[in-house]
C-alpha cells in the first residue's frame, strides 16, 4: 500500500513537471530592454551633441542678426523657418549616421538573442533581458555592424503611436477645446486666487479649479479615451497580443497596430 | 483500514497540490496560463496613490498648483512693464522738478546780473569812472523790487512742490521696502517650515522602511488561520507596539520642529522689524538730505550771466577789472548751475535706485516664488522617486515569488497578462499599517 502511495505522488509530480514546461514555453521571454541614458553617454553621442550645440549657438547668432533686417511678421516667420530647416539638416547630417548605427547594433543584438521587441528600461520593472551592455559594446567597436538577416519574430507586445491618434480631427478638436477651457478657467480662478485672503480660501479656489477641469475632461476627453482604449483592445485581441504600449517606449521590434486602431477608432 | 484510506486521501491531496503548483506556479495566479504568459503589469499612478506618503505628495502638488494659479493672476505680481511704468512716472516727476529749477535759474539770472552790475559799478566808482558807474546802476535799476519778490515767491512755491513730490516718492519707497522685507521674511519662514516638514517626511519614510520587514513578518504570522487567540493577541500587540514606536518618534520630531519654528518666527519678526526701521531710516535721511541740499541751492542761486555793458571810454585796466568781475560771477554761476544739475541727477539716480531696488525686490519676490516652486517640485520628485522605488521593490518581490517572466508599467492597453495593481496596492498599504 505504501508503495502505491509513493507511486501516486511520483506520477502526480512527474505529471506536473511534464505539463509545466509546455505552459512555461509560452511565457514571454523575448522582451529586451535598453537603458537609453547609458547609451547616450557614449563618447560618440556626447561629441555629436557638443558639435550640435556649437552649431546651434552659431545659428542663433546668425538668426538674431537676420531678424534685425526683418520688416514684418512674414519676414520673421520666413527667417525662423529657414534657420529651423538649416538646423534640422545639420542634425540629420551629424546625428543621422550615429542613430542608424545604433539602430543596426540594437537590431543585431536583438536578432542574436531572438528578441521580438526591445523597449526602454523605464517601463520594465522586473525580468526581461537587459541588452544595454551588448548594444554599447557593439557601438564602441570600430567595425561595421552587419544588419540582421531576418526580421524580428512576431511580437506579442504591440504598440500604438499616440501622436497619430492625437492628430485625428475629433481628438484634435477635443484637445483644442480643452486647452481653451483651461485657459479661460485659469483666468477666472487666478482672479479669485488673487482676491483670496487665507490659505483656506486659496485651497477652496484651487479645489474648484481642479474640479472644473476634471469635469470638463470627463465631458470632452474621457469618451474619446474610452473609445480609443476599446478600439485598441479589439485590435490587440484580434492580433493575439498580450499588451499594448506607447510607441515612444519601443526602441526596436514590436507589433505596430496604430493604423488598425486608427481605422477601428474611425468607424 | 481507516488509517490506510486516510493516508490514501492525503497522498492524493499532496499529488494534486504538486500538480497544481507545477501548472500554475502560484496558488493565486495562473502565471503561466495562455492568457498571462508570465507577463505582469501594474498602473504605477494608481498604486502610488495608496502609498502612505502620497498625502504629502498631494499637498506638495496643491502648493505647486496654487503658486502657478497665483502667478497667473494679472494683478498678483508686479510685471516688468508695471515696474517700468512706475520708473517712467518717477522720471517724469524728476523732469518736472528739473524744469521748475530751470525756470528758477532763468528768473534769478536777472538778480544775479544785478549783483554783478553793482559790483562793477562799485569798482568803476572806485576808479573815478562815475559816469560809467551811473550807466551800470541804471541797468541795475531796471529790475524792480516787485519782480524780485515775484521770483522769490515762485522759487518758494516750486521748492514746496518739489518737497512734496520727493516726500511722496520716498514714502512710497519706504512702504515698498517694508512690504518687500515682510515678503522675504514670509518666504524664509515658509522655507524653514518646508525644511522641517521634509525632515518629518524623511523620518516617516525611513522608519516605515526600517520596520517593513518586521511588520511584514508579523502580518504574515497573523494571516495564519490556525493561530490561537493568545498568539494572535501577542502578535497584534507587537504590531501595535511597532506602530506606536514609529508614531512616537514622528510626533517627537514634529513637536521639536514646531518649537524650533516658533522660535525662528519670533527671531525673523525681530530681524525684519529692525531691518525695516534701518532701511526706512536710510530713506528718510536721504530725503532730508535731498531737501536740505535743494533748499540751499535755491537760496544761493542764481545770477545773470550776460556781461554788463561798459562804456568805451573806460580805461583798459578798469575794463580788465570788469572782465575779471564778470568771469568770477560767471564761474560762480556755472558752478552753482552745474551743482544744481548734478544734484538733480543724483536725486534722480537715488530714486531710480530705489525703484530699481523695488524692481529687484519684486523680481526677488517673483524669484522667491520661482525658488519656492523649484524647491517644492524637487521635494515632490524626491518623494515620488522614493515611493516608486519602494513600489518597484515590492513588485519585484511579488513577481519573483509568483514566477513572472517580465513586469511592465506604463501599459497603454492590456488584453492579457496579469494586472498586479490591486495586489500591489494591498501590499503597499499593508507595509505601512
């Protein structure tokens, strides 16, 4: 009888260890992250930033001198655009190749480690693979970095570009209305604040101000936020994603569902 | 037989537990299920609201928002444009005073000239040139006594106006200096109060961290359902004692800070009173000096610079003497006139400096607000960082315990994974209860 008991336990234990790996295998292990601040301290980035700062200072002087010759607002706008363009060109010229090399390094490391997505360190609080040192090592090398031969594997983490969603007409309109409301409300409550005599009065004014903003936010923005969330969830589900993060936190890979969300949201 | 059945049941139960643990990795969450896939996430902004120190962050945020709202009030701070306008007004007043002085100079020139002619006539008479002396005396007689009285009356009236305007300006300067010193004292008091509040926050945080493991251990023991009443009471008593000890330490520091703050308030009040008295005394002394100087100046002024006409028959030696008399009076007038202008410029500069000081004090007040804002934001950032670090440490502990592969924050939308927010919230609340 004793033998039977031991057998039962052993069978169950074996069963648990046989079944478990299959489930564990489905776990998300292909998420990498980078400490972008550490990468930014590399001499190549520091030198590029210093060079850009020098160019900017020089352009600022030229810009101010050019402004003195402006006759009207149109002139000033034209001059401002011209100098912005010039700075952007310089930026592309100086930083562009370094960013391309960094992108290659990240893609190469991600391919070596079979990562489907590499994100910013700030959003990973536990686990994941820290590839910062690998990327830094690749960037420190003088040799050319070969591009990975394969595209990243399909990721279970998706992302949306919030700036694209924010630029949709109805979202933009709501944001504009909210900004205007906030400005108006600020003017009203600033006058009340100036007349407030005690700390209690000031707290009451601040509470009123915050409440007015929160109420208006509920009216103008919340319905849109809810709709976006719903659309994002629908798309994510259809694409078998687990989580969706913001485009700004993604450094490499991931599944871009911005267009699908935009379409679903527009319906 | 019964024993054997019981052993069988125990074995089966143990087997099921083992199987379940292998499948789930955790009794509460099926971390490795297809829906979760070893992935956790939480909403930091929600969890942090349940941190015991969040109330202080909320207070700091309110203070920051209040400063922002006060700053956007149109009449609250003096803008650079308002200060420039006030300075321009002062300059206008000074220009008016200058014009009045110029008018006095012009009117008194005749009197000055009369004195010069009288001196020349006396010299001519002494040289036996009576005819020429009489001719000059005739020029002197052209200035009537009535005209001289009118000029003196005008000069007095102008001086009175000048006196009133200088006193009004200096009163305004004194009031502003007093106000600015009070504002500065308030700022210093607020800064000290914040410093004390920060020390209390730090202590609270430090103690809660120090006691966290002991508290957690006691709470874990308390969560044991099989614990008898006596054991439970003992553990609860230990937990309460721990909390009481922390409360006592916090209260003691708070009381010490309150006493120190009261002492500092009294010290500031005395210092501010003395500083106001000294600065206002300086301004008043300056006002008296300005008025005295102007009074002397008006009393001493002015004479006609035009050279008196001397007849051609006068000898070259006497003519040279006449020239010397004229040069002496002209030089004296120029010195006086230059002194008058310099004094006015000095008065203007003094009052400009006072306004500049006001401007500076106001900028300082705005700067003080900016400094206070920066200090509040820094404190909020530090406190938020401390809370986030503690939350992340707890999230790590839970994630490790339950076998997660990866845990995210700042998730936009989740259709899978495990939301740790509630569990983490309870955990964070529990750490400080």
